[in-house]
């Protein structure tokens, strides 16, 4: 089955065909590094990791670019309020540059804990100021900008199809306008370049053809994605909150400069919810991955939890749901471990079912159901292990590397005997298993079988 993906731009599921096969250009909007990521944010990055792995499964050569927003993102998406980096600096007492470095490292650690593949290219907004200025100059030369006392703005009225991605009702927005427009001509106009305030010096500011200041939030992604992937590339991803503002404005900028909609496919992950509300930093009670770890959960439990819903469906977070995911993941890990070493070829029938699921717009819940069906099948243990190894290239649960914990430091030679005994039990070579237990005992250790796997203890 050819890979099918939902394109937000056309509001349809389309067959994915690379613009320059087998190469695929993939841009995923990264974090604004003024605070920790919460698990709602991380759900989007898990979805994008599944997409990346499914593209790999289909033998595409993926060039994945992710930005780090370390300047320009104001506390309001409507170009109002402080820059989030400056606000983070005031909150912590660190410089904006220190804030950016600290939270960038924290974000990358979260990705590593969740077994999310790193992008091919990381790009910071502050390292690409010249690219952003050049893109603004192009938009200006084509007649889409105007200047106010506080910056250079994009005139959205110049684009007949502005807002198509979000299906915005522009006339309705204008009729129902209740915001302070300031010097903006249209309620949807947005800043390309903001001037530094005259009464104080910003920590992050640069010279430009229009005066000292800093770029708007949206221009960085248009400029950096075009630099690394070209003026029209395959897939652009982000959270559902990017549809009506950030990605809409990226498209507007690129249409004005390069006459393309930037990406052939626009894909969006949907919110993680707490009750009826989306998880958000503005609420003050967001849950970090570190929160789960402190409560004793393996970070991959959260990755497993995210498999329970389609990426285009909202997912409700509950502690009962996390507990259920922890139990299921532990059961799957133990089963895979007890199968011993892989042998033979992966089962073609189950691999075909799995591929049908993942190529059906990343239907991971269905792929997980196929995984359980295979795990419970009557296939030989070695074949199940080989098949699971293939599945886990997409699931990313680290199933092949997992081993049960043992109490205390167990010598390597003892651990080797324990693993050999486990394999003998899986293969029902009971006499060999008993002999190995005796060898383990002779080295001063007892091995006890439990639902979680063998527990090794030093003999008293």
C-alpha cells in the first residue's frame, strides 16, 4: 500500500509522492526555548518522529530540519506583549542567551528520553538573522509590506488567498474586530521585523535596513526551511495551534517572496488535553516528562501512551491511562525478552498488515493492534522476535534492547548464564534450564522466575 497522508492544506488524504524521489524534505517546527516543554508539546514531536520513521520504512531518503526559536516569539501570536525570551530572562534572572541554551539542552534531553530521532539539521533563529532579513527584503521588493512606528508589517490584504490553510473568515474577522489595531491596516497583518524599544536596550537585537530590532516569529521558519530544503519542499509539520496563525503566515510570506505555498503537504498533530482543556504553559499547571519520571514511570511509557490515539485526534491525559500504558508496555517487553534471540525471517503476513496500518495516514493504534496479534500468535519465538524487531523501527520502544532488572550488581558471567537459562526455558529445554540454574547457584546466586522475568539474588 502506497503511503497516504492527510494534508491540512487540501483537507484530504493524499498519496504521498516525493517531489524529488527518493529524497524527502521534512521541516518540523521546533520549540520556543524560554521554558521546559510539557508533555502536550512532546506529543507533537512524537507524532513527527512516527512520521519520520514511516518515511524511512518506505525507503525514502529523509532530510529533516527542525528550528530552535530563540528570538522573536512574542507572548501573543498577534504581535503583542514581550518577547518570550526576554520574559523568560526576567523570570529567571539569567540572560536571554543563557535561557535559550539551558532550555534547548533540556528539550534535546526530552527527545532522547523518548527515543525521538534527532533531525538531520538543527537551526537556531539567532544564527539565521541574515537569511530572515533577506527574505523580508524580497517580500518588501514585491510590494507586500508597510512600515509603522514599531516595525515592518506584512499586508495580508495583498494576498487574495490569505488564510486558506486555516479557512479563515477574513471578512468576519474584520467585522467582529475587538482588538487594538494600533497602526496595523488589517487585523490579520503581522510583524516581519520589530524595532527595538527606544526606552531600553534589548538583549537580542540586530542592525537591519529598517533599523535596529529583531525578526518576527513567523519569518524564521519561512527563511530557514527555504535555505535548507528549497522554496517548495515535501512536508511541513507542527501542532494544530499553528494552522490559523504561524503556518498561515509562513505560507503568506513564501507566496509573496517565492510564489509557492512552501510545502506540498502540511501536517498537524492535535492537542493533548487535561479534561476539556488543552495542556498549555499559560495555565501554569502543565506536566513535564520529568514529572512522569519522578513518579516512577519510564519515559517510553508516555511514547506508548501516545500510540493509543491517531495523531489527528485529541488525546485525553489521565493517570489511569498512563498506568494502563505502563502495564501494557511492561507485558510487551517481558514477552519480547522471553522469546530469546531472533531467528528466521520476519513473518511476511504480519509485516504486510503492519505496513498497511502505518501507511494509512500513520494509523498507529491499528499498527499496535497488529503488534499484539503477532505477539500472541503461534509463530515460533525466534520469528516473533525477528518480526518485532522490524515493527520497532517504527514504534521506537527499544524492545530489542530491554532487559529485566536484577537486584544488586550481578557479574557478567552470571548474567550470561541467566540469559542462557531464559532462552532454554523459552525453547522448553527444561533439563538444560535446571543445569544452568545449578551453575548459577555454584557461583553464589539464586535465580527466581517472576512475571517480570528472572530475578537474580546473591545467596546469603
